C-alpha cells in the first residue's frame, strides 16, 4: 500500500488467543485423526493471533488525523478481540464448523459476516 503526498497510513495492532479443532462430522474419530492429525482432538488446541489493520486516507483539516486511533482501537476491540479472544472458534464463533477444516490458521483471515 503506497500513500500519495496527501494521504497518511495509520496502523494499529491487536492480539488475541483462541482455540479450535479440525474435524469433519461425517468422518469417524480415526478418519479425522488420519486427515487432520492431532488437530482433530475435539477438546481443541490454542493459537495466539496478531492482527494488523491499516487505514489510509487524507488528513482531515479539522482534526489533523486520518482517523482517530482511539476509535480504531475500539473498533478492533469490539469487532475482533471481544468476539474471538479466549474462545473456542470452532464451537463458539463458527457454529461448530471450522471455516477452513483442511488447514491450520491462514495468514490471510476474513471474519465471517
Ligand atoms: Zn490449530
């Protein structure tokens, strides 16, 4: 992402921890273990996540800012950290089905609507 002379980019990071497991309900325990390895354990396992959000735009003449970083912190907290932190993503966030049951967490992640 490159900025033009009249734009500024602000970046804010947030961290959270969450658990999940990789299983397909139509498979037996042995088949899930064969396909997903120890990640198929229905008790789950945890990961630590870090999200980085960039906002780019023109500096507002009234505020001298692109966006108030305090507002961005609140959005990240409400939209990402609170819904996912210290949760079992498979059971509590994605209705019992991991969004990508064939793989461990991806670098590019999209929150479901
Ligand atoms: Zn995992």
